[in-house]
C-alpha cells in the first residue's frame, strides 16, 4: 500500500525508516519531510494543517494509510476531517480524534481526565487573566519550586519551573497578561512540584486494548547537568534502569490501564500512540503530562528497539485487533544525542552545510531540521540531527552516539556531553 507520514522532524524520519521496512509499504510519502526522509520516499512540500491540500494529495497518490507524526494537525482535527470525507472512506488514518488530542492540546482537559479516572498526578489548578489574583494566592499556598504550564501547545517550551515566589508571580503575569506563549498561555495551570526522576512511557491503543512500547528517558534542558532553558529534547536513552519490572507493573495498573479505560468509558475515538511523561516518586508513578504522539527524541531510541513490523501493528490497531499483537523488543541499549544549531533554543542560524552524515554498523543518524540543497545537507532548524548508538551496555551505546556526534562535520553544531551519564 502507499503510505503517507505527516511531519518533518526526527520522529518522522525514524517512523519513515521503520515503515519503509514493512512488507505492507509500497510507496512512501512524507509531508513535508526533511533531507533524511528524502532518501526513504518522496517528500511533499505542503502544509500539514491545510487538510484540503492533504486530501488532494491522498487522492492523487492513491494513499491508503496516513500516519500523523506531530501533535498540531491532531489537535486541529485532521482525523475527524478525513473520517468525514465520503471519497476518503477507504483511507485509514492513525491518530486520535480532535477530542482525544485534547489530552495534549489542553493541560486543563488532560488534568480533569486524570482526576476523573483516578490517574496519579500532582495537585493543580488552572487560571486565566480574569482570575490572576487567585493564581497569585494559590502560589502562596504551595511550596516551591512552582510549576507553571501554558494550557495549549507551545512546542515543548510552555513549562516553567521556578524557585522564587516573586519570579513565579511575574512569569504568571507574563504568560496570562502579556501572552508570553501566545494563545497557548491564555490559561495557565499551576501545579505542585513532584520530586523524582522522569521517565517516558509509550503505548499504542485502539480505545479498548493496548500494547506497550519500550520506555525511555529524555534530557530536556539545553546545558550539561540539566541547566538552562527547556528545549524539545537534547537526547534520550532506552531501556531505563530504574524502570524495573515492579515500577512498570505499577505504571500499567495505575496509568496505562486507567487511561485506556477512561478513553473507552468516555467514548473518545482514539486509535494511536499515547506518550505518558511520568515522574518516578519513590517508586510510584505520577503523570506529568500526556502527549498524543511519539516523543522526539525518544522515538529515535524506542522505535529501533521494536522488532515487529510497525505498519502491521498500526493496521491491526485501526482494525481493533490490538489484542492479537505480540510485541518483541531488542535487548540492546539505544541512546541518542541531538546535534543542535549553536544558540538554540534562543537565536540560532540556519543554512549551514553539514557533511560526513552516514550510518554505520553501530549507529543511525536521524534528521530533524535539515533540507537538501543541490545534493548538500543544510541545517534548517534548531534541533538538526540525532545520533543514535547501539550497544549491549549503556556505556557502549553512548560511546557510539558520541563518536558519531564528533565525526559529523558542521561548524555550527552544539550537543550536550552528559546524556545518559546519570544512569551509568
């Protein structure tokens, strides 16, 4: 079958790399794609949020399966749009409905869902510009650090963790009154801080059953030692040593099964990935947030560990047959180190030539912010490449990731030097 993957990041390159290996894949299209996906299929330069244009492409190229990578088209209702079109009734689309995508699209909706379904999470309350004074009072009642979350989508940067009450009040004002994150911070969730260690858990659900994917740990801040501003993620590791059998059993019982039960009981149309960002607090899992797609850069370590045909799993999910799927994972470690443009996540330059970009026996390179110009790979974003290494030990996988990061020639590259070191 002809398959379309929507998105342009490292997540979509990794999904394209995996889907290309499927017995179900005939032609592969990526919208809009990047320099890496161009080697796997045909990049199509369209706006993923212009659903009419996507529909025309699907008809023209006789596409039978659509896999939606990023959150924005899902939150904007691409699944509902495709399912409402008579001429597209034979086209399968993988991802949650607009209502299901609110698990990521609205922190408020997501938190209420957790409360309703008894999913462990931090105490919180939502405020807007009209009740900002109540927000100030709420901050005074809780202990630092203070967690402020923009309600809407803010490209992974809408969360602030602050130690000082005056700074927290100032930032709340910036978010609500001065629209620091635009429409995303029209309302802001103030949350009690959970002290623990983060882990990312992934599963696929058809709304009644689920299958687990490997867990991962990502590194969100720009600087070594988790210093500096939040980014979209500077590296990731899978498997995660502290996510042992006992912890993962609690995750399944208290988070995954209650999430799927909630989706089912609330009659939410949901056939897609769920990414639960968790905090391990003294061996107990608490949900920090949901994402309704795979994480980036976690996809670059999770998907290469999956032995199964991913397209086949997706097709079985869309048929409601997930209970018949038996997953197999590679035991080896996978680690990824993100090469970013110097200056990211603040001001950075694009348009720099990159060379010596090739896979080898122990590493894969996944593209994010790249484009091809006259056959050359050119930087085209903040996070640009992911160097994914493999090894029987974590130290070996990291060594392979860093060897590849050093080899790539690009005079503007920046990367963290401490990914995975806390787990060694």
